[in-house]
C-alpha cells in the first residue's frame, strides 16, 4: 500500500516537472516615471527620441549592404544574387568539401578544404582567369611540386570569369558542372557557366559577399 | 486601518497606451532596440533576429539578411519542479544573447586523404571520394536547441509541423523530450532558465540545423510591431509615415 502511494506521489512529481509552455504575448507598453512629467517635458522627450530614432535608422541602413550583394549558403550549395531583400538570381554552386589532405612525404603538410564563413567583398575580377596552382594541387595529384613558376599555370579550369575575395578564394567557373550542388571544391565557390555570366555582369569591385 | 487607508486612497488611473507618456516609453524601447541592432550589424558574428510580430526568424550578418525562416508557432517555456514554476524575472526581449551553439552539436565528419608519395606508381591517381551532402551526413534530431550563454535557449522541434509524422513517432518524441525536460528543469546550472519554443516548417528547421554558424547571437524584437519591422529590413520609414 505504502509502495503504491509512493509510486503515485513520484508519478505526480514527475508529471509536474519539466517545462511549462505559454503562448507568446506581447508585453504592453506601460508608462513609468514619465507620467508625472509635464506635457512640455514629454513633448521635448518625444522630439529628442524621434531625432535619435531617425539617426539610428539611417545608420542601420548604412550598415546594410548597398546595391547588389552575394549570399552563399554553403550547406545547400546555393549562391544568391540579391538587392535589398529581393533575390535576383539563385544559382547552384559547389562550396568547399571540408576534406583534409595530408602530404604523404616531404614536409608532411596538411590542408583543409573549407570555404570560409563570414563577410567578404570582391577584391578583383578576372576574365579568362589563369589558375596558379598551389602546392596542394600537385600533392593531391601525386605530382612533384615544380620549381618553375610557369609550370604552375593552368589555363581554362576556372571558367570564363573569376571574382577574387581574398586569401586565395574565388567565385569561378568549372569544368565539372555535373558536380554542382555538391560540396566538392577546395574552398572556392564554383558556379555553372550561365550563372557565372550573370554574376559577372552584376557583381563589381567591392560587391559584398556573405558566406554562411 | 491600513485597509481603510488603502481603500480611501485614489486609485491610480493607467495612462492610455496612446498617451504622450506611453509614446515616450515606446520610443525609448524602439531606440534601445535599434541600438542593439546597430551593434549587431557592426560586429563580425552571425546573428539571428526573432520578430514575434512578423513572425519570423532571420539569420543576418553585418546588416544583411541571409536567410529568413517563417515562424509557425512561438511559445515561452519556464522550468517547473513538482508543479512549482521557477520563473526568472530577467529581461529577455530587446537584449542581445550571445554564444549560441547547437545542442546536440552537429557532427563534423571529415574525409581524410593521405596523398601518395610523388612518383609512386604510373597509374592515374584515384579521384578523391565524393563528400556526402548535409542531408546525407547529419540526421536532424527530433528536437534541438540553440543554447545561449546566460540561460536562454531556443528550442526547435523540426517535426512538429510535419503532418506526415505518425502518432507513435510523436509519442516517442514526446517521451524522450519529457525526460530531457525533467533533467533540465532539475538542473542547478544556470542554463535553460528560459526557453523560446520556435516551430518552423520541417524543411526550414532542418536547414537551420545544417547551416547554423557557430557562436551565433540572438535578438528578440519587442515593441510596436508596425515600427520594429522596418528596422529588421533596414528600411528608413519612421512611425506615422507608412
């Protein structure tokens, strides 16, 4: 009998433990302190606050990207060309694979092929870009790293255009359009030819790029 | 005697919500909110803006709207032990919550390749394996949280709005969540003292889980819905001009 009562008590306690959820209700504006102010004081305060509000709104607008900007969702491999909050173009792209490459011999270096997250801007633009292959490109292919700089140049693999946004990262074309939509790049953003032409036409030097 | 004095004292009349005093308070709230938004837009961290009036949850960075998630339901959860609520009187709207992290964390499963030594073998090197997509890589839990320092957490049940989920699956999810809640409510640590339960469409909820950046910040808007919407979108309209 005592065991049953204890069990019941425990069940009641258990049922009443956890989280109680309530619907969200907007807290009403309750004037406090200022109800004793004179009408003149209130008018002055209102005018001051309205001025401050206008100032803050204008600063907030200035902080937001102006004109066209690029948003890259690297999880879903999508590139959006936007103006204000309107989407001008949605393109399938390829972001960094996240793969780790270890050098088998020599210096035993390691590379991680991630696309960086954050805010960037177009620092330079190139038509018919030539890729200067970094060391990892040779290591990955099991080739010796050339001493001659000319042997590093690769023509055509970046497509028609490249938009450089710092630290060796670019938005560029690809020879492997069938892989678009998969995270297979070495950190750059690969875009299909037709979409790249549209991005090239609208993104100028200084265009903001947001990657998440 | 005290009762009598209390009964005779003039009852303070609540000022009307459109009185000049209320307008001052509204403007004070509004400017404080704009200051927080400006502060977030000036930082390098990603941030979420939850607007209960829209209602939506927006992922932002430096004032740019990256992704908007429509909110289908919003509730506030307080811990309670044995039917006794533990309400914390802290302000949670209009303040910036920081260091938001996913719980359970999203696993990172990297493919590691060790390159063949130079010149070993004449054959063409094998192409690196195809990395799986986010959908293939990370199963989204039936409920996840974005936990912020100082005790606020946003709870997202991805399958809540999914009509295809059967009763048994819902019961199982509820059972599992109940145990988690019992443990969390009884916890002595200063975490989960307040929960915002945000219901998104299953697709949006999964997308948020897969792509939420680390150390995200959060601002929950408050105040007059007609005016605060403008600040989220960066428009410069002011009250009375729309």
